[in-house]
């Protein structure tokens, strides 16, 4: 919820999609990550991550712009791996 508030405050459009299909079909589902699609360029998001005590856990912050073109970035609270946002 803290990360979603960060997106809301930054006026970044997003949709949470984690487990949506499983939930719609009534299947209980546990997970260690939350999947979020972010609309548009993530350049506005990158500086907010560390300022709000989150970190990118699968690439360096200065690589995120290029990395996101091929892969999803994973974001977690500083010094934590789970839960994370993908």
C-alpha cells in the first residue's frame, strides 16, 4: 500500500494485476510479489524509489531505464526482498 500511495502522490497511472485471474476464478492464491503495470515512462518513478525507502532489487537504479525495455524491475522496501513489486 505504501508503494501504491507513492504512485498516487506522483500522479503515475498504474493498475494492480497480481493474481487477478486466479482470484476471479475463485482460487485461493498466496504470493510474495505484487504485479503492477505502470503507464508511460518510468523516469519520473526512479528518483522516488530510494527517496521513499524502496530499492530496485534486480538492477542498479541508473540501469532501470534500459532494463525495463526487456525485463520487469522488482522493487522492495530497503534491505528486504519479500514482499516485492514487479
